[in-house]
């Protein structure tokens, strides 16, 4: 977007752009979200920034009226596969809090000095400023949503000391943490303290939101590790500092249709990573209006988008786990894959934070390499391939995650026995959030294409002639991953028991 497109967006107070850029006003010294209800400033006094960190570095403080930090994140970090996008995915996952700028730079293959120069040029702020903004956002969320002690909030948000936490909050928000919490409660008199053993937070997202993602996860849930319903999902997982357990619930009947995250247990040092991974899992930073508009322009998808606006693309809370699940799920039904994964879960370890019927953790790569493979059934070649991949993950010969790009992911995964372009594409969709993957050779995708063609033209449909849309759906780029999601759902529609719940019966794991 150029300056005037952004200016028109703030003049219209368009909520779709909240979190995608920030508006700084020189005459007031504050920055706002695009939908701020304050009077539209004169264009001559406005500067737009890609990130809140860039506004901080330029000397602006956050608006107390619109709370620009309390918005979904930008979808650009998944669309962009450059160094800036990859770095932001890792910063949001808490890498700087754990490994520092040097650790972040090493993961991206750059020196700290080079990385600082690149991010300052691309995003207007260096990695430390970007991490600082992320900490401030996490801290604000905890201040207004929980009754946690201020010291706990400071360390949970990634600050190294309470003093640093206090100084940053005053600098960013022009309010002390205590005042910020009091102001929020003044505006939300019904807020009540949460139990000390859990945290309950509201997850912001952009409308519309299709809750079908809950069923996508539910039908793939591994008993003891995951549990899901049409409006809820819960699981255990490992994080860098310990085990965690969380649940997400969706209330379509409540005002604002809230998504609520309840964290049953977590090491506070892992809280930023958990929040980031849950947002990635439910694709909460997506821009569904932009995606739906692009998909609806294709006549093959128009009816599907009209039926299901706001389709989300499921992410992954553990990249290495997702690879194992994808390899097991190749060329078999979801039910068969779930059975195989349930058997494999016996190689997992008991959770240190059991609750809600969840008492196990997904097996480690080392556990699968040592003994888990013996629990699997099927062709020996597939079992050997799984064992080989698990051994490579356990030994450090293979490492990938949120900071990879698609070419890098292909270079790491394609040499593995049993891994082909389909598997790489699926992992890219779920781990990287890559929005433009089209799995042309997927059986469910082909079935979905036929189902939508019949839906549009009836049983007498003919093969498209010259000048027809491309079979790889390139016309809807860069959103072909979302087209894939619609095709999987369409593939299941003819079967009544699947149509009722909008769940692909034969889709990938």
C-alpha cells in the first residue's frame, strides 16, 4: 500500500488494517492503529510505520484510546519469505529472549550486524527493538487480562528485570504497569481475577472467522495428547523450558464471537512462544477479507467462499512433530493416520502437567528413532523412512522451523527417504504458514476440483477448453493454500456424514 491508500484506510477507520501498519502523528507524538476513533490527522502530519517497534524508535508512544498493541498481528510475516519475514516469525516465537540476537542471526545464516542492518532497512527497527515491542505487547495483554503479579508478568513477557519492564511500559504506553491495568479494569468493570493455577486470555482476530478449523484439528486429535470438538481444542506440548497444556474455545453466540485461550500450565519463560504458536495454529493473523476477495474472483471457488467465508489454514505448534505426522499420513485416510499415531503415542512420555484428560506428550524424535517405529504398522519402507527422519532430527543433522523459507525447507527435506514434494508442500503450509502452496497431486484436492466443477455446472459438465482458468489455480496467487483448504472441504461434501460437519474424510494428516 502507498501513502494515500493507507491514509484512506485510516480516514475510513477500517479495522481490516489494524496490525498491518501503524499511524504516527508528529503533532501529538503518538501512534495509533488504523481504526483509531480519534479525528483523522492532517496528511502532512502523518508518518506510517510497518511495525510498532519502528514507531517506538522514532520517539512515538502508543495511543491510550485505541491501544494499537491490542490487535492481530500482520499477515505479512507469512506472505513474506524474505529475511525480514523469517526473522519476525522467530522473534514472535521468543528466539531473542532465549538465544539473543546472535542466536537469531545464526538461525538465519547472517551475522548480527548484517541482520540489524537488514531489519532496520526493511522494517524501520533492529531486532532488539522488534523483540522489545513484542515483549511490551505480551505484557499489556497479561496486564489487562489476568491478575498475575507484576514481577511474574515482567519475566513471562521476556524482560530481564522488573526495572526494565517498568521503564519499557512507561516509554511505550506513557503509563506505569499499575496504571495501565487500572485503566483497563475501569473500562471493563466486569473483569474478574483468574485462578492462580491458570491464565485465560482473549485472542484477537480479524473477521470473518470460520470455526471449521476446530474440526480439522479434532478429527486428527491423538487421544491423551489432544482433544477437540467443533468449538474447542486442547493439547499438551513441549516448549523450550518445560511442558505446557492449553485449550482454545470459540463462542459463536457471545458478543464479539470471542476466542478464549486457557493456559492450564506453562513455564512463564515460555509464555511468549506459546502465545505465538497458538496464534499460528489457528491462523489468527490472517487477513480473511483480502483472501476471500481473491479466491471469490475465481469462478471455480466463488460459491465455496460464499458458503464458508473466513477459512483458516491450520498451523503447527511443533515443526518436528508435524513432519512425523505428515509422513505417517501420506496416502492414507485421516482415520488410518490417527490410528497409527495413537499407536505411536505409546512411545511418548507422561506429561508433567496432566489435566482435562490429557496425560501424555507426543513422542520425541529420539524416542521414535529408538523404539517408536516398532509400534507402527505398514510397509517396511515407510517405517524405515520415519525412523531415518526421526534419527536425523534427534541427532541434529536435520533442523527446520518457523524461520525457514520454502527453498530452504525443500533443500532440507527432499533428500530424506520417503519425503517428496507433497510432504514438503504440506509442511510449508502448516509450519511456515506459506500461503501460496498448491498440492496438485493430492487425491483430495483432485476430488475437490471435480466436486466444485459438478457443483457449478451439474453432472453434464464438460472439460474446460482453451482460455479456461489454470489447473494450478495460479490466478488466486498468493493464496493458493487457502484454495487447497476449500478443495479439501469440497471433496468431502458429497458424503452426508462428512458434509454435516464440513470435515474432509480423506485428507492429509
